[in-house]
C-alpha cells in the first residue's frame, strides 16, 4: 500500500476510492497541454493543465541541489511510477 492508495482510501475508508478507481475520472477532467493524452493524463477534459516555465536561475539551483541530495528529476511529478524518491539511507 503506497501513497496513491493512502491518499484516496485512507481519507474515505472506501476501497473503491483507490488510485486505480479515481484515475479515469481525473483523466476525463484534464486537458494536459504539457503531457497530452497518456496512461496518466487526459487530453479532452475541461480543466486545462499547463506547466509553468522553470527558466529562472533559482529553479536550476533547486534542481541541481535535489539531484546532489540523491533525488531524481521527473517531467511529471504526479506519475507514480516516475515519482522522485528520497535517497536510500543505507
């Protein structure tokens, strides 16, 4: 049981509110300009999703520091299979 499950199921106590059950509804809501239609993003919904530009020098400093701390960068932070994870402690 991971984050995706605890966010939905834990808040409601209902097994049918897990990530797999909620994802189709989120996809129908979204019109993702940055990622288009994919396994995790919708492209025909009323809610437009667009990435903000990360062109300020502070963004690059932040991303560099995160990588030095052992985190990986990902183009879409809401995609669970590519979510950055903290460095191992061992």
